[in-house]
C-alpha cells in the first residue's frame, strides 16, 4: 500500500475554562452549547485515539494503522507503541488551574502516572495575556508548601507576559498555569497525568471545588528550577528535547517544499492553506488549524496556496 499524509477527526474536550475560539479562528464545528477548552488533534491514549479521516485507511485509528505499517509510518519495524506524541489546541478563556506533571523518575517513585513534558506555541493572545511558568527565583519548597496552605500559590510562580509567535518549553516538574485570552498549540509526550495544586477558588457546575492533588504535586515539582531558566523561542528551531523537536516554517503563496522520506513528521498548520501531493496520486489538502501526520516513508511536495505558517514536529 502507498501511504500518504493522514488527517484526523479532532477529539473535543469540554473544560470549565474553555470557550468557542476554535469555531471563530479555524471554522471548527464544535459541539453545541459547551465550552471547549481542548481539541486533541493527534492522540493515542488508552481512552482517546485519533481516527484517520482520509484515504484508504479512513475510519481506522492511528494505532491500528501503525500496527499494520510500523516501519512505513514511524520508521521502526519493531515499534510497539504507544504513539510518542500528543498534539492539542487549547482555548483558554479563563484561568487554568495551577498544575504540574511528573517526570519519569517521579512516576516510578510514586508508582503511578505517566511523565509529561510539553511545549506551548502561542497562536493568538489578547492584550495583556500571560502565563504562569515555573517558580519565582528564590522560592523554596517550604515557602511553596506554606503558600498552598494560605492560598497564595500564584504568588510563588513566575508570571510571564506572552504574545503570538512565542514557544514556551515546560519540562516535567514545572508548575504552570495559562491565563485568559490565549489560543495555544500544545505539543507534549503522550500523557494525561495532571496534578492540580490550586484552582483560584473555582467551583464546578455543581458548585463544588474541583479535586486537588497536593501531595502528588509537591512530590512532582522540581524546586531547583526557576521560571527564568526555561526557554522562549520565536523562529527557526523552537524546541529540542529527548522526546521531540519543533521547528517553525513559513512559506509564501505558490512556494513549494519537498518532503523527503526517512523521518515521520507532524505538521501543524497555523495559517494559510495548500496541498501535499506525490506524482500520480490524489493531493491531500490542508488548511489553517489542521494537524497532518506525514509517514516516514512518504516522499512528496507541499504546495502552498496562501501565505502559510506551520510547525514541524519530529521525534
């Protein structure tokens, strides 16, 4: 079988802090009457699996396609899964809780959870938008624990103004939160383990405070790393770590880019439109807001039909 770039059905997640921005910016058809905070656009978790929507493998999960063609898609004949990325779009119309994700050593120590390292690419930001990213310089574990008791957790974190085009790297163990008015592409390791530390005294639909995970969060935080040590990039290579690499591309209308075989690529299109094609085969069209997975064995060309910005994620 001749493989091709895959498109996927988004998995939408209702969130207390979400909104309808994906509808406005990317013309998404969202579930009616709910606040959508997350669109999982490329996923292979036990209860959340991306389904291919185009070509001969349409209606198959990504996991099933990889089982049939591991070498052609991943580039490893002995690949056993799960897929090593989780790519989301986040719509933050209210503050997210202050939270942290564990690293591999912490998961082993606690005997539970999956490690999670992530990057946030800021697609759009309202005036005055910010994130909380890591501890303020000089904050100790004792001070942080006391702040948890007194409800002053946010005061312990580095409050960072953000704007469109920035990429913020958040390794596992970094306490963080997202402020209001932000649309973000999140690239992360395949984990949904989140330990909530503080929720700004918010309540759910039933009027009850949401669950916190104080002990797990304290165990997971890296108190020897502060927010000013974490990278922020805007052009070229945005991030490189042991789990993934993120590069940013920009092409003008009528330009072309060759796709060489040998390395699987996830392409996140931030603006513009175009086609990916190979001789004598149907083109795969893309538009802003879509994530496509290009198999390792694929060789073709991207043709840009408009001024296009995009992210290239590799393993």
